[in-house]
C-alpha cells in the first residue's frame, strides 16, 4: 500500500476517532440515550482498529519506530495516556467532575499527538 494512501487512511481515522470521542463525551455527560445505541459501542472500535493498523503500516513504510525515533515514542506514550484518560472519561470516572476533567485532558493529549505527528518533534511547542 502506498504511503499517501496509508497517511490518508490514518489521518481520516484520527479525525473520525476524535469526533466520535468528543461526541461520546457530550452524550455521556448529558445522559443521552444515544450512548446505549449499538453502533456507538462498535463503530469507535472499528475506527480505532483501522487507525492503529494504518499507523503500523506507516511505521513500516517510513522505517521509523517507537523507542527508536523520539517523535514516534512521544506519540506512543501520548496514545497510552489518551486511552487511559478516555477510559476514565467515558467509563471509570467516579463522578461527573472527574469524568469531564479526564475528557478535557484527553482532548488536550489528542491535540499534542497531532502536533507531534505534524512536526515530527516530541516537543512541538518548542522550535
């Protein structure tokens, strides 16, 4: 598969994943019945699986790897933090304040991951 196709799949899945996470947070905090719909429980997992698969394809294609290349290591640890915060925000937070705080932090971590990806720099706020 070509680099450009993998990159397009990856960035599209990242955008869809972000939108779904954002919406699920809003729906969850408002007690929306949409959260109980079957597609809301399945589609994010499909998108995230495609996102991860395309990431692995890109890693192989560009021959840069986490724990070797600093920017990919930063993305990896950012992803782990995003998943943990997302889990607290949507499922495991003890109360609404904790869940909202975790959701906002996860959104910030997502922004960091995107900046690292664009700049190929683990410290994207520093020139």
